[in-house]
C-alpha cells in the first residue's frame, strides 16, 4: 500500500517537501491510517504534520471520547493536535440544513481556521477508493448532466493551500490491513452501519454487490473521475469563452441577452454549459428545484425563430424568445424607465435626447443629401409644423411608396421581427396633424410630391441605448 500511495502522490504532485500538512482525523481507520502514513514519511519529506479533529456532538460521550483518543495518539506519536467540540445539532437547526451537510460545514470551517492559524500548505483527508465509488454512484442516480458526474477531486484549492486526498488510489480493505499490520488502534463510528443516511446505504448495500463483480472497481472509478474532470475543465473554459463572446449581461437589471442563431451554431456540449453559466450569473443561489427539465425547456425555446414565446423558471426568472433573440430577466427586478410612453416637440433647428440615450436632430438645409435609415429629408411644404416625436398609440397606421393603402404599425413591427418589449419605446416622428412621417429605422411615409416647396428639413437619428432595459438593440437601426 505504501508504494501505491507514494506513486499516486508523485503522479498528482500532491505534496512538496518542507510543507505544513493539516490532517483531518476522526479516529476511524481511514484518517488514522493517513496520519500514520504521513508520520512515516515526515522525516524524509521534511513535513510539519498537525492533526485536526472535530467532535460534532452527534453521538454524545462516544464522539467526545473519539476526540480525546485522537489527542492521546498524537501525544504518543509526537504530532501537534488541534481539536474542537462543535454543536452540530444547533447549527443544523439554525441554518435549516440536513445533519450531514451541517456536520460537513462546521468541520470544514474548523479545518479552514487551522489552515490559516498554521499557514498550512495542505489539508490531507482520508477519502479512499470506496468513497469514490459511493460518490460516483450517488451522483449517477441523482444527475442527468455529465458535468455533474465528476467524483471526489484528488486535490482542490482550500483556505491557505490545497485539499489533498492521497488514499483515493486504495480500498477500504487495504486501509484496514494497513492498520492491523501497524497495530493502529482505531475508533469505529456506530452510525456508519446505519442505512438512514444516503451514503451509508450505498456503502453497506450497493458497493459490496459491485465489488463482488469487479474487485478493481476503485481504480476504474478513480480513472473515470479524473478523465471526466479533465474533460469538464476544458469544456467549461471553452464555454466561458463562448459566453464572453455571445452573451450580453446587464448587471443593474439582472438580465442576459443572446442571439439564438449564433448560440445554436456552437457545439451542443458548449451550449449546455453556457446555459448553466448564464444561470449561475443570474441567480445568487441556483434553486434546488432547477432541473434538467428546465434545460430541455430552454433548448426547445431556442429552436423557435418566429413570434414571441416565454417560459417561467424558478424564483421569477423569465426566458423570452422574441424572433430569435433570447432574453433572461427577473420579473420582480426588471426596470423599464425607457419603456414608458413619451411625446416631445421637435424644434427646428434643435436636438432632442430621448429616453434610453438616443438623439434626434432637426435642421433646415440648402439641399437634399443622400438618405439612409438614420436620416430623413423632406420639404416643409409637405408637412404641418411643428414636428413631434413620440411612441406608438392605438390605431397608428402609415403608408409609404409602393404600398396600396396604409398598414398598422403593429403589423410593421411583426414583419420586421421587432420584439414586443421593443415596440412601446420605438420613436415615431409625426407632424402637427398626427401624420406619421417616419417610423425611425423602419419606414418613411409617402409625402405629396406636389407640395415639394419651401425649406428643406433634415432629420438625423443617432443610436443610444434605444432598447428597453432588456438590452436588445433594434435590429434595423
């Protein structure tokens, strides 16, 4: 076992010589074997080894006795000891947690404190190959995502250093043999044999059946966990780059916007991970009732490229597809000051700043200039001054060259695939009689050619944040 663990340590570069190592010790065979193992290489590796033990107050005198036992062994082995007795039941009630989660939180809080106190490089924990099998099986039964299937990490950042797990390469049986060979007295937690806790059920009921079929399953599972973790690391990096490129976030209104067509062009594996990165950004805490069903709903929404469709997610998050533009927003956070109706007089000459930051200027000019969708030129004799700029009103219609009759603005917006959330703030220029002259960026009204007289009026529009708070930019502006 010793050589197998050393090879595993070297392979993953889990230790460096001269390091300070905190060892999480419960008194059970796993942690006691790890403490003993590190004691045996302490001189060769020039390690400072410190044992940290926590009494969770879940088993009365039994768990307190374990704490005293670990301290006694540390005194015998010449190892610095740090111990604490913590009221997990009270912590569980206060924070509304399950017993296992509450115990883990207080335990790691204590470990973190010891890491800082000793400025330690590593926190070594006794998780072994059987623990890895249990973890992978538990995740397999609870998750529908490959990204969540990775097992216990060999190492990860924690407090002042890294958590390391040198025993993931060996089995529980190998540890028990090691304890017997080295005459290590251990304490057994009586609750380990109860099946009320999920992990204990897998430990005592499921894993033995699998090991009967494959006694090398711990190595297979560890290899699978490592390769999945490597693949996931690469895919998440690529997904983050995709999100940075394609997603627009608005922190003030907690919104995210993406172009569905661009999003769909990326690999499906990246789309899934990008979707979850968006949710992690928007939610302070991702709701527990968010599941793969919501992921499927998102991808179904993504496939739509016509009209407006909306779906509801937990905690008031809304997803809206408006002609291929996907908007994430919270209905209880969304602000829309630029979505309010407005009507302004447009002086000539003059410049007007609209809600949202766009500007329109009006001037008298000597001659017509080349027009585009941002500008409009006409004779003063073709309109009734003064001019106005406003948002749409019920019954608004307009006509233009080549159109027989007139058309509702609503239908123009639909034909142009303008999102519903954009339409109420879209600027419209009218004359004093209410005739629509310019649906800015979309249509210019047909004017009477027989009235081409008087001064020439030149209107110019410049985009600001014309869109509503959802962050869409008008596609035709």
